[in-house]
C-alpha cells in the first residue's frame, strides 16, 4: 500500500489517499476516478510534497560562525579516527567483510569510503558500520 498526498487543482485541498501501488494510482487517474473530497472535481493530482516533507521543518540555516564550529568538530573527529583507525580507502567494503566473516577482531577499526548501495548491503549482512560527514582537510 502506498499513501499519496493528493492535491485538488480546483480548490487547493490536500488529502491523503491509499493505493495498492503507483500503477493503481495511474489507472484511477487516467479514468478520472480520483475525485476531490471537498469539491468533487476530478482535477486531482499527486502532490509533489511527500508526507515526510510536510512535517515541521527543522531550522537548517547555519550562520558562518556555527558552520565553522561544526566543521572544527568534524575535523577533530576525523583526527581521532585517523589516529585510531586504519584507512582502507575504497577497499572498505572488502575489508569490512573480511573482518566480519573471518571473525578477526581488529585492534584498530577501519575507515574508508563506500557507496550508499554498498553500505546498505553491509548492513543487511549484519556488519556494523557508521556513516559520518567527512571534510577533505587540505589545511594540514
Ligand atoms: Zn477540490
């Protein structure tokens, strides 16, 4: 089941509707079976806003000053990781699996880069990983 937020182009009314699939939505839309709950118009369309976007937004405006602080924190965290973890670069997924399946307890943790897909694969395999923002620190 998919919940879509629908908008009526006639009266600007928003309402939620459940469909068994996105194809069902297309079918009903084509046949003009989608009717506005308040004005009975068939000018009903999928709203581009997903329900999650409609949640109250967090204030994500950061001033330059705060941004610098956050950046400093990340860089400090990176220093900690660089000191205590072994960098494996793009071999991250390979090395992570190696550690996981050989049950080798690493003295140091490892860090490196991986794609989103690779990360979700690792998670599915029960390999504990954590993502963090990374800044390419060119100042040192
Ligand atoms: Zn309407």
